[in-house]
């Protein structure tokens, strides 16, 4: 009888499936907007930096600054969401992201009126602020863990991964479109004279607009989930990582997040130059290939990973993802050996052996990255207590951001020495991840 009453009470307390889906959709939308803003800036960032008349070294530094700030902010925002609530953290971070992108767009104007040094300070400050706001991924994942059952969780977290993929598909395309002469001239006719409209500021302002749109949706739709909150406590940034590394369950997951992010850095930073150097692909062809990988990522993380997790279990999916990512990196390293000659005598010239290998690489990389990212997040949720989900996600996401900060400069230097070395090194880095996941 008591168990019947408890079951009835649990059903009464549980959110309706429709309400859960709506709240998950809003959180996924917030993550999508974060990545959309990040993606919109990608095609303009190198040229924006060069407009300040500084060395290309600043391009790499500005690119890494986002992940560095995210590394520092994710654990803090995750812990605050445990103490103060998920909704306030998400609202604050999205709003700060909007302000950051506005400042980013004004940096060139500040440089022209107040000097290059101050303009660069604003540029880097805005980028760091946007990266810190992007640390809300920990609170977003914790929110989804709060409102879903363990069986639903991998699929719901997979939607977060799909939002990442969509952001990388649509973001650069929107950024490139808004940087065109047609878009800039049209915007100049619409905006008041005091708003600086350039090929650099217009994409930045668009990223800000998407952030404020997400803020409005968060205010109107999102409700704070019912859960037990942890009392406020003084925990330092380093203390959070020490606590996670001292936990036998979370320690291998923190290390795995760092190593997988480090492994994938070679692809994210050197893939486009690699396509140009060995296959003669220009920006358009590279963008199409990135869209192909991103579209596969949406399917993999939004549908396939969740389905496989329910069928065979999260741990097997993560292991399969590590193997797929390992094979993808090896394929990429050897893909120039397939050549650029037409594969079929009577077929189209663009259907080359190298393209076939690259397409196989894209499929494996998309599945591998999605399966490891979503699967590791699901394992973190299982390993953390209900009142510490945000802190756990914050530490693991911070570890991933650290990998994305350290990896790009190392991969670029390795590529200059030996083109295949960042990809082979990335594959070797996955070996200890596979060993950790066997435990």
C-alpha cells in the first residue's frame, strides 16, 4: 500500500511528458544559440583580426580565448546552478553572451577612434566574455538531467549534441552571408548612422540578436526544475577539480573529456588547411564538407546515439565512439594516398579516391565525436549525485574546454612539421581513453 502511494506521488510530482519536451527544447535551443553565435564568427574572425593590422599570431590567440574562458567558467556556473538554480544561470549567461557579441562588433570602431591597443582589449575582452557565457553548457546539461529519467537521458543529451552540430552547420553559413557586400549595404540603409555596419560588425550583432531571442524564450517558457538544492558553500575552482579527480567514478570521465577534446583539436583547427593543401579544395568546398559532417552529427547525436544507448547501453556506445574516432583520424592521415584522380574511367572528375576516403572519414568522425560526447555526459550524470549534477557537468565541460584550448596550437605546430602528425597523435591520445572506459 505504501509503495502504491509512493508511486502515485512520484507520478504526480513528475513533469508531464509534453512539459518536459517543451523545457528540453528550450534548453537545447539555448545551446544551439550559443554555438550559432560561435559559428557565425568563425568565417570573419581571421579577417577581423587582420583589420587591426596585427600579426596572424593574434588569430590563434583569439580563437583559443573562447575555450579558455569556457574552461574557467563552466565549473563555476555549474556549481552556482546547483546552489541558486538552473534557470537564473541560463538567463544570466545568455544575456551576457548577447552583450559580449555587441562589444565584439564595436571593437573595430573603438580601435579607429581610441587606438589599436584599446580596440584589441575590447575584442579579446568580448571574446572571453562570450566564452564564459558559453560555459552555461554545464547548467544546460544538469537541467536536462533534472527533468528526464535515466532511460530518457542519453537521448535528451543527444539533442544537446545535435544542437552543437546544427550550430556549426548554420553558424558559418549565416556569418558568411552577413559579411557579404549585399548584406552590409542593405543593413547600412536600415540601421541608424551611429551603428557601425561592416562585414565584421553585422555578423557580431546577429549573434547578439540570437542570444537576446534565447533570453526571451528562457524567461517566458523555462521553469526551474523540482530538485534538492545544495546549500551555498565556499569551493574554489581548483577545489572543484580536486574533488572530481578524487572521486573514483568521475576521475576517469574528467580525464576522458580532456583527452577526447585534445584528440579532436587536430581536426577542428587544421582540417580546412589540410583540404586545401592536399585536395585543392577552396572555401566553398570545405564549407560543404563541414556541412556534411555537421548534418551527420545532427542525425547521430539527435537520433542514433540515443537509440543505441537504449538498445545496448551507454558504455558500449561510448566505446564504439572512441573506436570510430580513432579510425577516422587514421583515415584522415592516410587520405592523400588515395589521390585526386577520378575513381571511375567514365565517371565525374570530382569523384576521386581521396573524396571517398574523406567521406568515410566524415561519417566515422561524426559518429565517433557524437557517441563519445553524449555517452560521456550520460555517464557523468549517472556518476554524480542528484544535488551535484551541475558541478559535475561543470568540471567535465571545463576539462573539455581545456583540451580545446591546448590542442589547437599544438596541432598547428605539429602540422607544420609533418602534415599527418596531428591526426595520428590524436588517434594515439584516444588509446588511454579506451583503457579508462574499460574500467
